[in-house]
């Protein structure tokens, strides 16, 4: 049972309009946003930040951003966000093979050197304490320009917020996200845990 019950999707007209963004990314408005509606200014600001972070202004693709979000969420243990990011990565073209083998990215030909640098950066940046060092930074600069690095760290930071929000709230997983988690992450031991 979540700490705070989500409100109906039509509770706040402005939030509902902004939340249409999630229909493309997930196919539904997430329960996390429906919970944020209890303070509509938070929901509106979060959606606008999400839209800005997920806008593709460089070479970082929508799928890559969701994989960065997945690794960040898995690193911090948020099962809710793990399911959401793998679902969104699939919706943005992630193949079954890429989704199922994300944790073997270091040795996989399915991921480019640029992606591997971004994924290592995501894991280091989401670690507590932060583990970004000179070698990780240098590798990022080899493959990504400064704007793209800002986009990638924006994703890590956005999911840092979401991971804490959803794990603390015990946000209930939506059916589509639950199914995505089971399909692509279940073999690795993923379960909804407290997000049922």
C-alpha cells in the first residue's frame, strides 16, 4: 500500500494536460505524478523538468536516455523506476536483446563505446558516495560533447529524484510497467517488491 494515495488523472486540468507527455513515453500517466498532484505545483514542475531532460537535442537517443535511467534506478534499488525505464526504452526502439542484456553492457557488442561510457558514468554518478572520477570523465569527453553530457547527467539526476520519491512513497506499479519488469528484468531477479 502506498504511503500517499494517487489522485485521479483528471484531478487538476493543467497537470492532466501536461501529463499527456507520458502517454507517448509509457502509455499512461504514472502513479508517481498522480501522487504529486496533491501539490499541483510540484507535479507541473516535475513534468516540465522531465520533458526538458528527455528532449533529444544532441546524439543521445530517447532509448539511450531510458537505459541510463534504468541503470541509475537499478543502482539505487528503485524497482518502480526500473520497470518504467525498461518499458519506455522498449517503446523507443530498445530490442529484447538490448533490454535483457543491459547488465552485461561492458562486454557486449550490442552497445557502442559511447553508450558504454554513458552507462559507466550513470552508475558512478548515481552511486553514494558519488564515484565519478577523472577516468570516467575523460571517457565521457571522448564520446560526448558538453551538451550531451549535460543531457545524460540530467537523466541521472531526474531519476535520483524519482528513485527517492517512488521508493519512499511505495508507489504502486501500473499494469503495463509491471508486465515490462517481468518480461525484461524478471530473469535477473526483478520483482515489484513494495510497489504492488
